[in-house]
């Protein structure tokens, strides 16, 4: 087992380059990194993921993660809203860590899609607004939010967070200290399109660090491929288990968040994942990828 010392929000890119010899996302000007990445390298790179205490955490494909979610929701629990609450609460906690000294009164923009990823982002927006941050939430399609997202939005409306539409966000000169990316999670199949694409382009040019939820929007969670534009994340907070497509080129520092799934779900007959509880006394742990 490898034991490494990686503060959750330190710049671990240098260490990753040493381990893999691959280019990290924050070397040089991030604006120079636009455009689809080397797809052949993405497909052939196979990684294992270890916590900072040396515990290996199995990486799963989108298909496997959908089955983990199904087992949790239909068999073992927790249910979807419970997992989403844990995801959003951990996202808020991680955002505060990432902001560091700039946290008090920070200007935070949360970008949320219509699905489960977006729901976690809206939940995180609430926890941050409850703590005095200046939160703006931009939804891709408020009228097409899924049921859990509608509920998260309803709760958020009782906080001081402001909902802004895409035109007022992208036309605004208000400062932004951090952007939380909850546009598209593990369901991405094709290049981002429509308002999600516009928001990715805006975020990449906004000059603020990006914290992605589960996987940077625009990155395929299984293969790591980027069929089009994608979020240039400084950090990625992935939920429950790393996804096989979380390659260091695109994730920034990788952190694993506990969303409350019990070990029995991973051991379920349809999964049989080799899972050792990785969190110890924490809810967020740094993850380091290693080549096989
Ligand atoms: N146990 C867990 O870890 C867990 C459990 C539950 C949920 N979650 C979270 O929820 C996510 C899964 O939720 P989900 O199944 O609802 O899927 P999702 O990954 O949130 O994606 C669905 C949304 O993404 C949009 N989208 C997909 N491809 C797109 C593209 N190419 N361009 C623009 N938009 C695109 C869809 O837009 P359209 O509506 O236009 O199709 C839809 O709004 C996970 O990644 C995770 O963040 C995690």
C-alpha cells in the first residue's frame, strides 16, 4: 500500500506528474488547454485509486455506478434525497476548504443541470448560503429540473442565495471566487450542447477556480474522453467511488466524498466490489490515482 501526504486542496498536480508523467490541468495557461484531448491515451490509461492513508478504492464505470445507486435506492438505502444531501453538504464543506482565507463572504457561483448532479449542486448552494456566502445559482433549465432538483430548489428559495439566468450571469461583472460545476455528471455520452455548453465556456473563461461535483462536466465518467468542451476543474469531488474516467489530465486534485452508502451495497450480488471503507474518521479524503 502506498501512503502519501496530500492536503485535500493542495496543488497535487506536480506529484501526479511525477507518478504518471502526464500533463496536469494547471501547468501553464489553462486557456491553452481547450479542445478535445488525446482520445487514444484516454482509452488506454487504466488507473487504481488510493486514499492518502493507502486504502485502495475500486473505480467503477458509469454502468456500475448506476447499479450502486439502484442497489442503494431500491435495496439497502440510503435513498436518493439522503445521498444528495450528503453530496451537497460535502460539496459545500469542500468549497469552504478550497476557498481558505477567502471564504468569509465569498462570491460563489453554482452551475446546476437538470439531473442528479444538478440536485447535489443546488443542495450545496443552500449549505453555503446558510453560512453567509454570496451565492448565485444558475440552472440550465429551471422548467426541466428533475423531482429531486425541484425539491432542492424549493428549499434554496428560503435562503439568501440568488437565482440568476444565463444571460445575466454571463453578462455580469460581479466578482467570482469559486465556481461549483454541477451541470452534467456520469450520464454524459456526447459533446456538451446548448446552455450547458455555454456555461462551461463561460466558467472556463471566468478566471475563477472550478470545483467539479462527481466528474467535470464534459468528461465521460467511464472512459475519461472529452468529446467536446469540458470544465477545467481545479478540484473534483467525486461521490462514493472514483469513476474509471477520472484521469488526472482533467480532474485537478481528486477528493472522495462519503454519501452514506453502506459496505453491504458494494458487496451486493450484482456488484461484488472489493470495498474497504476508506474514510476512517473523515467524510472527505484525498484520492491519488496510480498507473496499474
Ligand atoms: N451514489 C451516487 O454517487 C449518486 C447517486 C445519485 C445521484 N448522483 C449524482 O447524480 C449524477 C447522476 O444523475 P443523473 O442520472 O440525473 O445524470 P446527470 O449526470 O446529472 O446528467 C443528466 C443531465 O445532464 C444533461 N446532459 C447529459 N449529456 C449532456 C450533453 N451532452 N450536453 C448537455 N447536457 C447533457 C442532461 O440534459 P437533458 O435533460 O437535456 O438530457 C440531464 O439534464 C451523478 O453523476 C452524481 O453526481 C450520485
